[in-house]
C-alpha cells in the first residue's frame, strides 16, 4: 500500500464504521434523536466509502475499481482480495522522477 494513502484509509474506514455505529445507537434512544442518529449513520457511510476509495487508490488501482468502497464492508472485502499494484505505481513514479 502506498504510504500517502495509509492514514486516510485508516481514518476513513474506522472512523466511518465508528460514526455509523454511534449513529445507530443514538437513533435508538428515542424519537427526538431519530433524525440526528440517521444523519450520523449517513455520514459514517460516506466516510467509510471515502476510506474504501482511498484504500483502493493506496493499493494502486484506478478510480473505477477504487469506487467499490461505495459498497461499504463488502466493497472493502473485494478490495482486500484484489492484488496490490502499489509496486508498479512506485516503479512508474521513480521512472518519471516523481518519487
């Protein structure tokens, strides 16, 4: 995995998971917290999708494959199974003089 995506992936995936779980708990506290909890769940989903996108980019895949992060945990599982192409990206960067 490319190091510039590592922190973004960790914050996005785990932060989104935590935010979604807390939103679910808050939404079950009563009618007055229902919409706030659902808003937290939606925010957690968006954060997790962004983290999944960063995970795919960190493994060296293009934007289309990295967009599997939209599927949430299933997308992360698919991205985990895919081959890591970060060595190819680093080799290309060194060849172009960017790394």
